[in-house]
């Protein structure tokens, strides 16, 4: 329903939200914003604003049949954009997790997150901006996460793989652990590990078992500055690690 402001004020003015303990649910069934198209507004403008605020998949829409070709065109455009993004992400996961000498997304005791938790990997994929890095032509590339697939190991570690082309080796393979010193000492079996040894174990460092290109250090610097410096990103890695370990496919040698 679309009320004039004066009518809404006459009903709601003076009401104290803190004066009631009754919880009023808002939005759709999952709590997302819900827009019900009214007769006296510009749906295209409102949908554009919602898309800008919460993304094309961040709100629900309720509209009558035949509510306008312009709005339907907008919906089609949003839907096409979402599908294009999904296809792009799937192609990135399918191609960019592959490199010479290794199967799709699996290497030396590590398995890519998308092979165990595809919806999570798609929904929370991270990107790094590589503008200014010599030898890199595409400035924005996905970061593929690989986790230890030994269920007996609790290393709390990730390999972050950045590729710029499916037919080339990685631009960088970065080894990183978010674990604190106490956990790493216990995991290493060395309670007397020095701060310098702990720092190496935490990283980020270029994976020493990989042959890395000359610009790999610059790629790692970009990942460290744009992603690893963000506590929310590091917390996301820990959450992805827990989801990976809880996945049905988590068994040794997978």
C-alpha cells in the first residue's frame, strides 16, 4: 500500500517503538528487503536504488501481472546480469583452479573449497586487483582457496591461488595461516618455537614448493594489502575452513 506522507504521519506520529516488546518481522521470508509495487510510484527507479544498495539478489519483489514492460525489462536485465556473473564465476572456478601437473583444484594434500562447498565458494569468492603488476594484463582476478584435506590435521591454513590465465601457471601460490602462536606451537610439536619461526608459519609467504613467476611477490603484496589486512576476510577464511572440514568429502587422500 502506498500512503501519502500526511496520512502515514497521522497514524504513526507519537508512537514509541521502545514502548512495546512485540517483535515485528520486516522484509521477506528470509529477512531480505521486500518491495511491493504500488500504483503511485516509479518501480524502475526504486528497483535501481535497491539493486545499488543491496545488489541484484538482495531483495524480493512483489508486483501485479502486467505491471509494465519497462519494469519487466529491468527484471530481465537484472536476471541476465546475475546469470552472467554466475557463469563467469563457474568458469573461473573450473579453469583457474587448474595448473600443470595437478588435477582440477587438488594438489599435495590440499583441495579447492569449491570442490567441497560449491555454493559457499560461489557466494563468497574474493577478488584481487592486480593493476600495476608487470606481466599481468587482467587487473581483477579471483582468488581460489585450497584447504588441507587430512581430517587428522588442524593446521588452520589456506593456499591462496591467483591465476591470470587458464593455460599458464599461477601468478602466485600464497601460504597463509590465521592460527595464533599457541596453536601453531602445538601443531608444530615445538612449544619453544621462536617468534620468527611462528611468523614464517603464519605467513603470508610464497609457497616454497612451487616455482613462482618473477612478479609473484607483487601479487602476494596485493593480496596481503587488499584481503589479508581485512579482519573480516581472515574470519571468512576460518569459516570456510570449518565448512570444508565439516563437508562429507573430508577424508584423507581426497
